[in-house]
C-alpha cells in the first residue's frame, strides 16, 4: 500500500459540464466524487462551450458541497489538441483532480504531469495537489497498465473502460466474461502501485436495471475493487453500499481483531476465531475493513 492517504472513491458520478440543472444537484447525490465531463457527454460542436462553462460548473458543485465532499474532478479529452485546452481550463482553484481517458503509456502521464505542474506554478496553486483518476481503454493501455499505475505520484485510482476497450478489441459488445482478464490486469497493476483499483463487471450505462447493476457492483467488490463510476444518480447509493463494509463484515472484523489482540496480550502465537485459525492475512483484511468503516463514519 502506498504511504499516501488514498481517497475514498466508492462512487464517482459523471455530470456534463454544460448540464446546469444536474450540476446544481450533483453535490447532494451522495457520491464520493463528481466527475465534471468535457469528454464523451459533450458533442464535438460543444467542446468550446463546455470548456468555457467549466469554471462556473465547478463553482456550482462546490456551492453544494459539505466540507471536502464530494471530490470534484474534471474528465478531459484524449486528443492532445483538445487535452491541452482542457487542461488550461481545468487546472483551477476548486478542482481536486483530473479524470484522464484512454491513457496508454507512462509517457502520456509524464506529459500531462508537465503541463499540470506548469499551470499550478503559473496560477499559484498548491503544487502536486491535483490527483488523477486514470482510465485504461485500449489494448496498448492494458499492456502498459503496470507502468501507467506507477507513472505519477498524482495517480490515485485506475480503472478499465470496458465500452472503449471492447471497441478497440473489435468485440461485438463489452461482455463481462470476455473483459474479466483485462479487469484483473488493472486490479494487479493498481495493487502493485498502491493506488485504488476501480471498476466492476458490466457496463456503466446499466442504470435501467438497478438490481443487475447492484449485482455487478457487489461482484466488483468481491473481485477486489474499491469503487466505480456511474452516469445516473440512482446508481450512486448502489455503489456506496456495494463498496462499503456491511454490518456483518464489520462485526466479524471486530471479533477477529479482539481475538488477535487478546492472543498477543497472553503471549500466544496462534488463536482461533469462529472455528478458524487467525493468521496475518486474515488480520490484515480485518484491519482494512475497520479502517475503511472508520473513515466512512
């Protein structure tokens, strides 16, 4: 685990930069992060308009925040001619991070880092404060995932963009079973780098069937992911519940830690709890559950 304090990003809600009505309500939706979008939800003819509206969009979301929550990130575009303009608009006071699509190499992040650092200096912003949520959406990106996850200290989370990857691979649809090994690559890359693995099987566009979405989110948690993105407010509470420890899980973790600490106090080297021997991996899992529960309380 990285020594830096990683954010809690159970749910990251996309909102178009031009959607004033949705932006006004975004901070109250319960999401851990609001992703103000300049990319997919904005047609090419409105990119300039969206960029011009960004500062006001950030201010609108900030006005509805409770303290530091939700985090405010901006998703920029991938083509460099658009990306540079987007960065010029996005590296401003009030923005906590950037969502970077179609990252396919460590060099790509190094170039982004250089521009962001220059803008922070130029605008008297705290150096290094902006975090990155990285989207891996191409075959090349998957192949370079380990290097990407470690490429910048600003990287806090990384996820697989299933829809775009399916298109890049020539798949007829983003079948979760087909994409499972690529999601596993992202999980391993994130854990090695000490950043948040984000994601769940299935499509982010699944908001009409919330039970199916819930099942996908819960499966993502079982696979080791820490949160995911969504495009509809109704998906937010589903993600928050799926990626947070439940009452039974917390109670079990508390029991494990109590038994382990009692064993240490007695100078014993091994202890059983509920019919199972407790060893270091079990204690580590219990400790992580309680740490996350405490941060959410």
